[in-house]
């Protein structure tokens, strides 16, 4: 989870598409065993070889780090880093509105 300069964990309202894009890119690069700078945010993750096992692991990481409950198909429903980051920002904002 992104930690702001205050030293406390980021809240849902502090996440932006940019911070989530960075987090997703870093996490996906680990699963794909390639440098993060080789992952373009607009390229479908399947083109990089993201398989169902890695997609489910990514979903689990998102749920754990951001306290969201997601469908296991989220990586396929939002197939690029850009699309997934945009979706996550909306979901995180919705959780702030519910609190």
C-alpha cells in the first residue's frame, strides 16, 4: 500500500490513478518477472503473458492491500493497467462514500 509522507497508510480517498498505476505495474512486473518499465499501462496484460494464476494472485493482492472484495475476473474485465487502475480508484472512492 502506498504510504504518504506522513508515515501512515494511505486511505482510500488518497489513492489516485497514478499511484494505483505504479502499484499495479510494480506488482505485475513481479509476477511476469520483467522490469516494471517494460509494462505499458495501455497494453493488455494478456499480451505480456499474464495467466489466470497470476491474475488471481493479483486480485488477492489488491483485496489484501486495499481491503476490497473483487470478482476473480477483474484482471480480465479491466485488461490493462490503465483500465484496472481506473476501476480501482472508483471502487476505493465508493468505499469512502459508504464509510
